[in-house]
């Protein structure tokens, strides 16, 4: 639905603080088109008792303009269980909206665009996990949070890229099934003595990066720090200076303040971190996630206004999937 709104003086005044924060990442010419949506969404949130959760890969106008809670997959999973509002709008992809529903089963959860999928989540099904458990009886299943509800329901414990190693080692076993990201599995295998049996899923964003691209960047920017996501291939991670989850990337830039930095991940991560670190020069030859970018201010507004695209999961799947997520969260609290 294409909702047309006007850039009035009231809208300009009420969104000026937001624009001052993100003006270095949003061109002046675009703001009169974006601001009316931001104004209307923020007004409707209060009127409809709604809250917006947004992943780090969302654009700055969503991340800073309308989101109430932002973060990586783990943070959003934790916060989804705490919300007081009746309606949760997930600005992310489908598995994130499912996770929010699992963690807040009595709330209504909406996804602005139901086509916002994920190559990792779509690479494996619950039946695939059942088949693997038959092939490897007694071997615990660790599933990346980037999976569907039916996969989580067949999982012993979930993990994120931030806590994957810790989750694997917490089980106290010699062997685990680690699903579905092949590259994250290889990364985890370098950090633990536990045998990792992996699946063949890959992130369509992170698998595009290459070692050759990293080498070219180092030629062009001698004083560059390269930070890779663990979903990247082993050769890319090896060629980088640091590898870590989105939350680890945020903290690295904040703490180290490198002169020039290249984040080997989705484009909007650089934009969002730059807002908080204006003195760091971000080299932005990154890749877009088409699924994340299918979430727009227009369909967020449509979603809130018309209660569209509610996420529905049967109670048995919710109960079983919730157990694997709660175990992950509990392990994260053992520091």
C-alpha cells in the first residue's frame, strides 16, 4: 500500500531532532519524503499501544526514526519477552517476527512485509532436523536463531553468532549438530574442541564477500581495520582483523575507534554505527540484504494502521521452540 503524506511545518518541527542525528547518512533531498512517515508512525504507535523492534540491518530512518528497541538477534529475542505493549511490530525478517511471537505468545506480532525472508532460515526445515537426529542419535542440536519456528521446536538449544561458542561448550559433550550456517559452523569449530557437524546453509549477504575484495581494500586504504561477521567464509575471516557478531562489531568500533573501518556485513550496519561514531571513517563497499530492505517506512505505517501481516504459530510449536530460546538466554546470563 502506497500511503501519501505531506511534509508540513508540524512534521518538520517534530522530526527535526531525529534528522539532526542521522543527517550524515540520509540525503537532504530525501528527508521531506521520509519525515511524514516517521511522524505518523510515532504518533500511531502511542494511539495503538504498539512497540517497534528493529534489527541492526535496518536503515537509519527506521533504526533511529521509529524503533523503540534495536539490536542483534539475541537482544531482540530477550526484549521481545519483556514488552508491555499489546502489539509488536518487528522490523526485521520472518524468523525474527516468529521469535518475538514465541517469546510473547499472548501479544500480537506483525511483520511489515511477509516476504522478508532469510536464506539461512529457508535452507532447513523441521523435518530436516528430525532426519538429522535419526542419523545422529543422541547428538544435541544447536540451531542458529536464524531459523524458523518449526526448526527451533526440534532444537535442543538456540544460539546467535555472539554466543555460539559459549552455547556449544555449555552442553558438555564431544559432538553437536550445528545448524544451519555452514560458515558459522566452521568459525565455531576453530574456537572449540567440540566436533561440529554442520548443515549447508549460507547467508546470501555474507557469502558474497571475498578474500580478493579484502586484499583490494587494504591496497587502497593502508590504515584500515576490517571487521568480519562470522557468517562470512573462512578465508574472509582469516583476511580480516577481527570477527564478531553485529553487537561485537558495534562494541569494537565504539571501544577501539579505528581511523578507517570496513564492516564485512550488511550495509546499514555501517550507517547506524557511524551515527554514534562520527569521527570514524566507514568504507562502505558493502552488500545489501534484500529481505531487510523490503521493510520500509511505508509498509510499517500500513502494518500499524491496518493491523496487517500478523504472525501466527500454533501453541505446541511455540512451547517447544520457546524452550530452545530460553536455554540460549539462560546460558547468556551465566557470565
